[in-house]
């Protein structure tokens, strides 16, 4: 099925305390306030509905995008099939290569919900660089950083393919309820990478005993993904779940969401730190780890 074509964008007004400027500060932390304001003025502020194709793999296009709010999914065609690669949220940027090197798009990107974006086209970028050359330097740095992250993901995937000769086990996600927004995003990212995740939010049936369903899931799953935070360390239910897994000699993969005091029994385990590194890079590490167990 061909990707949906983009609809006409809605121009978004700039409110006081514009969130887009805050996103630009996070994306370009070393740019001066004057350069950030110049970039903000040059960018088109648009909102696209879900299922809008923002760029097409293999085509030469001339726009750079920064997501202010919403989500978009990244796809590549592999052996004739469109394969999900990643999802992008607020602060994510793409299309910089089109401005710096004038090369074809390396992926197709489609909005998964209503998404607000800043868009800088070729003409605006050329004017920006004349006035603020440091913006081109910052874009180049972002491209190099992204390539390094992608290379690490590729190496992790190679390691996974070399080690995996049986289907990966079902993964039980243990977490504190207060961390549910992060856990939902994490689980969705893993599901999109074909990892069989058991998350109570998706799997609990309302007409049956909650405790019994949790117990049955703990027995069925071969691996636990423990989301570690101050709230989960303090949770008796979470404590019972990971201790049960360790007692039955099954692996526990720890994803540290926030800094916290790690229980002694867990301190011997390696963990993936979402608090101290790029989210997509941490997600790739979790997926690679789960796929090699």
C-alpha cells in the first residue's frame, strides 16, 4: 500500500512563551539567543494531521524538520517491504542532510498523530547561513552525532542476529504506576520491534482476578524488564515481581528511568540508563539485550 500523500499544513500561531523556541534551545544548546531567535523567525510553524507523509525515502527534497509536539514514525523499504525503524517525538529533527549535502532522503517519515513542526526550507536556510554561519556548524554536529548513534544501533543489531537462533521469550514489564507514561512509550517501542511484551495496561482482562492474571503472566514470561525509579524501588508489588523472577533463575533486564537507591540484589545486574543518555540509543540497547536472551 503506498504511503499517504501529505495534506496541506495548518499554519500554527506563535503564542507567548512559545514552546517552539524552547524546543530549539534544547536542539541547539550552544547557539546564542540571537541565533535561536533568527532561526525561529525563519522557520515555518505548521501542524500536520496523523498519517501525513513528511518525506519520502529516495527522493531529493529540501526541507529540515523539528518536531515541537506530536509523534512521527520512520520507515525504510527492505526487500520490497516497508519496515518500521523508529519513532520520533518532540525535539527530534530530520532532513538536515537534505540541506547540508543535497542527498536523497534515507527514510520515509509519517506522522502517527497530529504533529506540530518547525520547517526550514532551502531558501530560508541559505539566508540563515549567510547571517548566522554557526547554525550550519550546529547542524553538522547533529548529523555526526546521529550517525554515531545509528552506527551503535547497527552494531547492536549485528550482535543480535549473530546470537539469536530461537524466538525471543515473552517479556514481563514490571514498573510503578506513577511511571506509566514512560513505560507505555517504552513498551510501544519494543512492540514495534517485534518484541513480545506483556504489559498489564494492555493484557489485563477486567472481568478476571488482577492478582491471578499477574501471577500467570509472571509464570509465562521468560524475561523481565524492570523499570527502575524511586517509585518502583518503594513499591511492594514491584519488589515481589523481580524477586520472584530472580528466585526462579530467570533474567531481569533493568531500565533505569531515574536516579535511585538500587536494592542490593539488583546492584549486581547491568542496566540501561535512560536518565543519562539519548532515549533512542537507550531503547536500542534494551531491544538488543532482550533479543539476545
